[in-house]
């Protein structure tokens, strides 16, 4: 899990403080599938009505988008779920960029 959190948040001391809440979010969603935004906030002990806590919630969740997390809107409710496909696409893109910048090659079969 540390490697995935490193890819998402990096290794800066300030961003490392987000590792523990992020682990809680990942474990919660992994255990339940799709989870409401409010349920995640409750698990983290945050109130989305308070602007500072709402900002903290999105500081935890936002970096996960495009890497491991997908949001779905069902009516007025927002649900979050983990997506291996999104993670695989992120890693494929990272690999392609690494190949281009380190070797100066682009893959022809993509």
C-alpha cells in the first residue's frame, strides 16, 4: 500500500500526513465497493458542512482521482469506488512517459 500512496501523494513530509487518512479511505471503499461521500467523511471524522474540513476531505480524496478512484453520481448522491482499470491506465501512461523521456522512444503499438 505504501507504494501506491507514494504514487498518489509523493514523499513530501506534508503530503505524508495524508497517508493514514488515505489508507482509511481505501480500506473503507475496498470493503464496501461504492461508498457515499458523506460516509467517507464520517469515517474520517470530518463534517462536509464546515469549509476547512471539507477542504481537508478533498485534499485527501482529490489526488486519488485519475489514479485509483472513480466518482459516480446517482441522483444527488456522489459515490466513490476504486477502479483497477483507472490504475492500470495510469501506470501504462507513466510507463510510456518513462520510455519516452528516458529512452527517447515512443511505443508504436498503442
